């Protein structure tokens, strides 16, 4: 090896430091491709986060929440009940354990949430909402029936899994029963509130 040279100039003064050389990595096209890839990866990550949030919401979704969102949307849906009865309706009100719906002909029904089996949207319509909301109303199905009794309303009652309605006028009630005056051979019947799956207001059109 040759003799070491110190960091001085020819005149003995300190030599100016050399700036490090920065090598250019790729060209502008490379950076553009890198930026595009980064944007694609971020978009994919964002979609994954949205999917996870939807999945998390779906895990906590409630029937009441879906019905509340449908009531605000106002679009018709098809409800299939456990009895097999199907209704094309608009969701009108959602209470703690029942839902009020409007039929195409203007009639109003109150349906126990426990009687609802399937909710389907219209063909070609928007996807059904998935919501974790819960009904803020503390009104119960028993309260609804009690109010109808007070109005002496004429109704069609569907009990349990019956597909044929019990028609008549509500003439009285108690803690967990309602009395119905019918036009049949039996002038009056007593119905257990817990067994009622749906009540249709016959004169609500």
C-alpha cells in the first residue's frame, strides 16, 4: 500500500469534505409504478377493513335493527311468517316485541317478532340492511291488543300457526287474554295473548 494521505490540500489547509454520491434508483416510471402499487394495496386494505366491519356488524345484527332500517327506507318487503303466510308490506312501526306493517291495500297488521321467519327484498331492489339497532319503544304486543280492545276494533286474529283467521270484534281482555265476539256458531271466544301471531285491522283501510 502507498503512504496514507491526510485530509489536507496541497497548501497544507484542510481539504473540503466530499459530499456523498446518491445513486438514482430506477426512473420516474418505476416510482409511478411503485406509487400505483401502494395505492392498490391501500385500497385492498380499506376494502378488507370495510368487510370486517360489516362482518362485525352482522355478528351483532338484530331483527329489530333490520326492521327499523327498513321502516326508514320505506321500500316494500316480503315477510314470511312461521305459519307460512306471506305479506308484501311496508314496515311502519317497530315496538319491543312486534312490528306494524302496511299492506298494499292500506290495511294495517301488527305482527309478533317471534312470528317472523324470513324478510326478503323486492327483486332487483337494494340489499337488505344489517343493523345492530334496537327498538327504543317499550310498547309490547299485549299493549297493542289492549288498545284495540279499548277501541272495540274489528280484527282478524291469527293464532299460533293457524293460516285461517279468527274474525270478530275485540270486546274485552285481561292480563293475558282477549275476548272476541264472532259471527260464527260460537258467539264469543277467549284467546291467549301469547298465542296471537298477527292481528289485522279489518277496518283500517
